[in-house]
C-alpha cells in the first residue's frame, strides 16, 4: 500500500509538472508572437535567427551575409552568449548596430531578452535584424523569438550523427546549413548522410552546404537570404 501511495503521488506530480511546463512554453509562444508583431509589422523589419552549437560557424556565416548585403540595407545584430563579447566585437567591425546579450546560466535567448535588446537600436533605422542565439542544440527549440526565419547551422566537426541526435530543433527551423564541408573527409564525416538525415526529419527544409571561410561556397545560401528579403518587402 505504501508503494502504491508513493507511486500515485509521483504520477500526480509528473502530471502537474507537465501542465506547468506547457503553460510556460505557451506563454513564451505568445511573447514571441507579440515580438514578431512589433518587429515585422510595426517596424517593417526582416528578422532572421541563427541557431547551432558553439563552433558551428554561425558568427562567420552572419558576417558573410552582412558583407553580401552591404549598403543595400541597414542591419542590426543581437548576439546571445553565456558570457563575453567576442562575437559582438566581430560584428561591430562590419559597421552594423549590435546589441550584446549575456545570458549568464541560461542556455538560450528568450523573447524577453530580445525585447530588452531592441532598446539598443533605433528601430526606424533597421531593415534587417539578425539574431544569433546561444550556442546550443537543445534548449532553443522550445523558445521561438518571433523571427520570420530560423536558420540552423551544423558543422561537419560535430559528427554525421548530429542531425539524428537533435531532431526537435531541425523540426522547428526553416533553413538548414551544413558548414565546414571542406574538412568533412578529414574528420571522417559524410556530408551526404547529414543531408539525408535532415531531409528525413524535415523534408521541406532547404539545405545548404557551405564553408563559411570561402564566400564562393555561400552563394546559394545568400540567394536564399535575398529571397527572404524580397518576399518580406513584398509581404509588407
């Protein structure tokens, strides 16, 4: 009887915890929708979120996109890191507006942090906003930031099983990038396998294979970003 009683309480606790978690995630979803309304509709800004593990190449990819856009648009970047301002300093060298967000112990950005970061910009002067999330392949999946597109970057250095290990994040993103393809053979990784795994998880996701150190490998991804900009302008 004692065991049954304890199990019953345990089941009830798990049920209550599940409800509480659902309520919290629902609240974050509503905050993300309000954030999207403010950024996209009130200020006519295209926002693109970049996600991926530390070292996947998110910062370099965004730098290449910034250089590609050049003076065609005014750009802002929100940089999420647990600590430090290394990435923020890199972006500042490209003469774009930057807000550096240190999350402390938090492993992801949330809508509230992004909302606070917006106060660092004159939103009437921003055309495109890039959001670089904290380097993490798990937590950001449940915390949308109101961006029109989420770009998930994985590197061949993470192994060709990285996609299969993180299906939820791939399901919640819009564009996939397999980066550092130039060293795939050296690290014993099959780019084709990574590509196939992405398509198994999210068949509609466009996938781009890049070496962010070499702009010529970026052309297809840059074209996709240009299409987002064109579509966003037409939409508004």
